C-alpha cells in the first residue's frame, strides 16, 4: 500500500478508501495512475458499479425478451 501511495503521490488513506469502496477514483488520482501505470484515463475513471448495472440490465432484458416474446 505504501509503495502505491508513494508512486502516485496520494495518501495511504485515499488508497484504502478506494479499495474499501468508500471513495471513487478522483480525476487527479486517475491522472497519476495513468502516468505511472499506463492504460487509459477512461479505464481509471470507470466506475465498476456502472459496469455491473449495465451488464445486469442487459442480462435482465435478454431474459425478459426470451421469456415473454415466445
């Protein structure tokens, strides 16, 4: 934890809050992660809850269509 916080220049508390899902990644933290670890800004700013909800909605829609249009 200390290594990551030192690498991207944020406190250990900020890293722990993100890992415990109490805080999202701020734009500033996303930029630091991008600079140090690569990938894309969109990747670091993506909210896993949004991805989960979108996937669940798609699955529910497919199930409803299959069950009620037959």
